[in-house]
C-alpha cells in the first residue's frame, strides 16, 4: 500500500535557557492525560519545525530558540492505511512560563524529577530516550484491540 492517511503532530522538550529544568504540562485530554511535554498538530501548510516552535510558544509563553529535531514516533494501524506520526524536538526557552493554558498546567522540573515522576502520560517512558538522543525512532502497530509495545529503531540496521 503506497498511500496512507496520516495525523501529523509534534512534541517539544523545552529546556530552560541556561538551566537544567524542562517544561512539563499536566494535561487532562483523554488519551494523553498526565505529565507530558508541549506539542500538538500541524496546521495546513506548516512544516514540522514551524509547528514545533508555534506549539511550544503557545503552550508555554516562552521565547523558543535552538529548536532541534531529535526523533520520530510512528503509530501504524494494523488494518487501515492510517498512521499517527509524532516528530520530537528539543529547544531552549526563556521568559515567563505561563502557569496554565487550555492544554493544561505548566511547571518546571529537572529531567531527573520528570523521569521519576508518577502520572506521566502514556508512552512518555518510551519517548524520553528519544529526546535524550538514546533512541533514534520508535514504531508500534495498533488497532481497536490494543497497541504493540513501542519498538526502538536505530539509524544503523
């Protein structure tokens, strides 16, 4: 099958400029409940980089710089020609962090605090190594019966 319908999204781990903390959102949005990094959907005609910068700035109120692509996550439906793609980025942010937006409540945490935190959004344990440069790509198949485990992929096969 050569054509698939795709939902295109981004997620950004925003580090405090000159600091060791990252922005974490506490969301209550159905399948993405819990602690998560800022992100969202691409708008029509928008690149992954533009979407990542826009989403991070909208959801945090910070000025975003040093935006860097770090990984891709592919969720492929087993029967239908559908994919859910998440482009993962890192960035630096400076300015006043918005305490909350329509997406959720924002706070600063160290990476160690985030890694140890209870209540992370589903799949964040698997996403975190991608943000840290330890995993190049994640892939999983899903259907109404459930989801496979996200499998790390490597640049070297």
